[in-house]
C-alpha cells in the first residue's frame, strides 16, 4: 500500500510540474492587466505605462493599465489580492505597499503574504522644499528651529502614509525635532498651501516642484537620498549635510497574486528587466528624475520586507494611524 501511495504521489508531482512547465511555455497567450491604484496621469500611472509598453513588446501580448484609485491604494491592492494567480493580473506597488498594513487595522489582505514580487522598476529621490521667502535658508536652519520650537513647524503631504509623509517623518527622526503633519488629498493642494505660506515645508518628488524652484517661488533645502537628483544637480543631499542615515525615495515595482507559478514570475521578471534596459525607457525615466533598478524577484522581496519593517517602526514610534 505504501509503495502504491508513493508511486501515486510521484505521478501527481510529475503532473503538477508538467502543468507548470506547459503554463510557462504558453505564457502569455492573452492580454495582461496591470492595476494602478491611482487615477490616470499621476507618477505611478506614467511610470507603469512607460515600462509596460516595452514589456508588452517583449511578451508578445498587450498589457492593459487598469486604474483603480481609492482608499489610499487599498481598493486596487484588495482587487489584485483576490485575483487568479496566473500572471494575467499584476499590480504596480509603490510606497503605500509597505506602509498600509501598519496604518490600517481593517485590511482584508496582507501585502506581505498575498502577493508575489516580480521585480522593482526604479525609484526617485524626494526633496525638502520651503517657500522662497522662508526664513529657513538651509536644512540646518529648519532642523534647528524645529528643535528649539517644539511642534511649531507644519509640513504638508499628499496623505497619511504617502511617500512624502514617511520621508518627513524620517527627517524628524534624523533631526530630533517635531512638526505637525497636515495631510491633503494629493500633492497639488499641499503645494498650493506651501506657496501661500500656510505650511513650513514639504518632502516631495522634485518633478512636482522643479518648475516652482526654477521660477523662484520655492527653495529646495536638500535631496533625501545618497546620490542626488539630475533634476536639481546642484542640490546637496541630506547625507552630505550631516544626516548619514537619511534616505527617502518614491519607488515602484510589480507584484502578482500569491501562488502565481514561479516560471510565470520569472518570465515577467525577464520582460521587466529587458524593458528597463531599453534606452528609450531609461531616457524617459531620467526625465522624470528616476533611476531604473532591474533585479530579481528575490531582491525585490527582500527590499519590501526591509522597507515594511523599518517603516512600521517609524509609524509606531510616531503613533501614526489612518483609521
């Protein structure tokens, strides 16, 4: 009986492996949907369309961008978490993918277990900006004032848990000062209030404010990564200004529902890396102030785990809650 069961198990395993190989060799044989949890025209949407256009050429099938905004990206994530794990429903993950579990107590999914990483697309640094006529001429001015006037400063963001919010919280920790968070429904209204003098500073993607900096209505104090940004080549990094551990970026990557066959994930990863190596894609990302970061699914998984752990600690220490 044991021998019969063993043979049956071997046969079943062989069948599963054969099915997986067949799936991989046939994949894809129809269009692939990729969910963007924001409205069309935003940064995540632009980057997704840029990269998937080249991925589609490599895969030989169209890649259709499906915009599902709302609930701080939780609507889009929940949809993909419930999708069939066959590689035909993907999701563009960005910063909220690693913060929402710590921010929301009622999620119907777990970003850490309900998705399989495909690969990282790239990242762009954030910059700290103030109004041009602000009394804060340098990052040190801002930090020193915050240290000496507890809770007197205000900073705006595109919402609780956004990349700008987390970047500003990291700045507060690095500089050992406090400031009042003022969340908005998007970056544009926050920038308007910064220009109007109703906020003291923001941490934001330079692409959103470079025109104001060039026009002389906003002043950039520092870029929050270790390499700087080509959009503002003369701007010093916070690390060079005395904050060696301060590193904050907006990043993007692709994930698929958990349980997607490994061979399919590998095929998608290969197509993504091929797209990121394309000169047109690299040049377009550079114009956005972004750098492509091709790599393996394992490398992206490790990044997500590290980012989730570190930001959960920031969120807990600052007692940040979204509901």
